[in-house]
C-alpha cells in the first residue's frame, strides 16, 4: 500500500504551498486517474510520489515505511517505481530502439515489443521517433523494469485512437498486480479505463469510485472540470426518455449498444 500522509509542497521561490495536507491510501489492483484544473500541481504530486522531490511537509509511506526515512530506504523505493514523464528524451541514449530496450532488460524483449507494436521501430534511433512513438518506447522501458508502482503523466498524449486504446488496455492488465496512477486531461479516456478518480485541488485530494463518478455528474462542475461527452450524451438521452434513468455507461460504444438493444426490443 502507498500512503500519502499530510503532504504539503512549497515550490522554490514561492511562499505559498500548492496544496494543504494531502492524505490518501492507494492500493494495487486499480488504475487511478489523477485529474484537476490546469496549474493545480498534478505533475508535481507525481514527482513527490515518485520520490524525485521531497515534500515540504508530510510523508510518503510505502509498505509501512517512510520513503525519506534514510538514503537507503529512498534508494530501495526508487527501484519499485516506474515513471513515464511527459518529456521522454532523458530516457534515451542508445543508437537504436532495440539497443535501448535491451539495455534496460537482460531477458527477452519480445513480449513488450509485441504488446506495444514496436517491431517497425526497432532499427530506428529513439531520437528520430515521433512524440507518440517515444511515449510507447518509454512505457516499454518501464514495463521491462516491472515496477510495483507505475506513474504515467499524459501517457496517451500524442497517440492516435488505436494506440490510446492499446496503451490503456496494457495499463488495465498491468494494474491487476501493481499500482497505476495516470495523470490525464482526457476525461473521456479516464471514464472508460480508470477505476478510481483523484480530484486534486489546493485544499485536498478527493477520491471517488467510478460508480460515484457515473452517478454524480455534478462533481465535474464542482471541481471546475468539463463533463466527459459520454456523460453529457447519456444525460440528454435520459432527459428525452430514450434511455432509462438507472442506466450508466462508460463510453459512447456502451450507449450505442444500449440504444441498439432498445431498438431490437421494440421491433
């Protein structure tokens, strides 16, 4: 279990903390969507969780041990964390994608290459890849390390729909035995794939299950975010009497399937 205990962080050259006493317990077996308005510090809290920066106040506790208790405990914790940052170039220094992957893993890289469809890229330089291709390579490197905690900052940004779905399906599978936290502006994507939502605000970190998100759509306005299109469409169809009020859907595909079922029933 990963625990945040009354975390505060004041950036350099600032006298004001970004947040006030963030406390939360996070478990493996789920994908957590970390969302919030621009500038609230979503990337910064990932940096704190990753161990890259130390909180001004409070503790990050992993497996009942504060990670900053000593240099040794921090080093041990860092071996358990994989972090896919928005900018990926810092990860790369080999001549080809294949050499890059082999550097990070002594065994076979075939499975992760197949998973992330990297075969056409193996002979290319990592620095010649597109932004989306670099994101896939960075994720592959992290998966080869098999971290207990996987942090992803806008991991699907720059990917087309096919690879967005591919990456999120991989994360869904990975979270069965690991803790996965995803920072995203794509609330539609989070609605479809994430089990728990973490709304980050200056006054705290509020956690909601996907069931609560589906049933209490007013939460988005309350926290200053736009409602995902799927929820807005569902709301309109319920108001028009087309869909039942007790039906909840995580994607447009689920809404389409529900409409098709109603149509077939009426015929």
